[in-house]
């Protein structure tokens, strides 16, 4: 597994990063059978990321959360003045984890925080001040706590230098800890929809109106019927066979409504507005004017609780020396439309708060010093 390796192995196996955190999957039903609650119940603690990602709303929600988190750049700030400082330690490196983009590392970390409420990095290199300059993410199942120390694969990790553990903890259970029943229900509904799609009409009983068929003849008739129904929805029967539909139609099953409700519930367990998983509640609407508000709400209520966990841990003395604060910059994500940005910059220049060149540097439409005539 690409994120569970050490040193040089990490580079060679980076393409397998998506296989991390794979836990035993729920029992898979035979082809054509219907998944029941008995198939999916009793699986608390068994759900892994790969299993949960089979639920479309969960996959979409995790993509939104971790994608936004990974896109926010980390900056070094002076804790006393709030002014930017030159990057040091981790932030001075092009990538925190050699062979892995920082965006990927943050996606992995964000995924673990959402799914389990905790994530772990192992320091792989330090500078002369003993500040980390490189890390690698670890599977949470590999890391345990014992007598105030961290153990990796049962071996005590050092408290200083390379090999030590940087732990991120939200202080709350993750979505896969407390939301597995919701995910199991959503997955069962997806399976039900798939099974219904396999047949273009409700379940049917073919009743003989004449001589009874032996087992081989019945199997041949059913096979031809099933094959024909997949090719066309219209059937022809002679006077010897009668088709009797049984079960419920899609409308009666309310699969669409049930899946919509399940998507909303999945969004809730990952602390996300259902709008972001395409499952808006009835009567709600999105307009150009409130899209900025939605972005701000996403940042405030979903992204920042995770970002603060990462920021505060990386700002501690063992990582940054204690004289710097690492913060995610949200300016790009909350950026207004062009007309609003130009209006704000014009007001700043008019008021004398900014010079023309300073405003042009924020909105680099032309090079600094190249003042239009």
C-alpha cells in the first residue's frame, strides 16, 4: 500500500495510494440476488473507505471536503502581528512528503479525519533545529497509544527526530465510526436500484396454461424470457403461457425518493450541506447571488473544523518551533466575482489605502509598473 510504506518504497508504490485503509468488505451477494439488511448489518467497525466510496453521495461529499481542504495553501504567520513569515521547516519544502503532492497528502489526511476522526503522519526527515522537513501518512490502524507513547506496528516510535508521530485528532467519532448504518442503508438502496434496473419490468411469474414443462424446458423458457427482456421491453406469449407480474413497481418502491433521502442522511454524517452531494431538500434553490454564501457556509461549518485541527497541530513547538502559526489561506476560495473585486480595489485606491500598483498586484491583469495610458 503506497501510503503505508517506508522511505524509498513510498515513491515506487505511490500509484497504489487509493488502496489504503481498505478493510474487509461486506459480504457480496451472488449475481442477480437482492442484498438484504442481514447482508449489511452487524458490520460496525468493518466499513473501510473503499466500501463507503461505493455510496455515491459519500464519495461526492468526501471529494468536496477533501478537495477544498487540499486546495487551500498553507502560509506561515507571525502569531504576534499576523504578518506573513518566510516559509520554514515543512512549508519551506516543495512537498511535505517526497514523491507525493501536498494536495494528495492533505486529501489523505482530510479523508482520515472525516472517516475516523484522527490521522497520523510519521516524520521522515528533520532539519538542524529538529523541525520536520518531510513526513509520510500512516494508516490509523497501524498506530496505537500505550502509556503516553505512540506505537507503529507495535513498535514504540521515538519522541524526537525522524520517526516520531504527528497525530491529528478531531476529538469526535468519525463518519465510519457512527454512521455505518446510514451508509449500509444507502448501499442497500443502490443495490436495490441496480437489481431493478437489471429487469425492465416488475418481477414476473410465467404460468403454464397447458402441459407442465419439465425442469430443463422451464429453465430454457425463463432464460429466453430474461434475455429477450434485456433486448426489448415488448414480449409475445402464445396461449400456453401467461405472464403474471408480481412485486412492486419503481414508483411503488419509491426508490428515487428513498435514495434521495439516504443521500441527505449521508451528507449529515459527514457534516455537509446536502446541496454539495446533489440532494437538495424540496423547495430549496441555488442562485448566482447566494452561491458565495454557500461557499462561505461550507468553509465555516465543514472545512474549517478540519483545517483548524491541522493548523493548530502544525503550529505546535515540536513542528514549527512555537514561534510561527501555520494557517490555511481561504482568500482564493472565497474570491468574489470580477466586478465585485474591481469595485473593492477601486474603493481602496480612492481612499488612499492602496496604491494602484498594490491593487494591480492583487489582481494581476497587467505587470506592475506598466501603468495603462
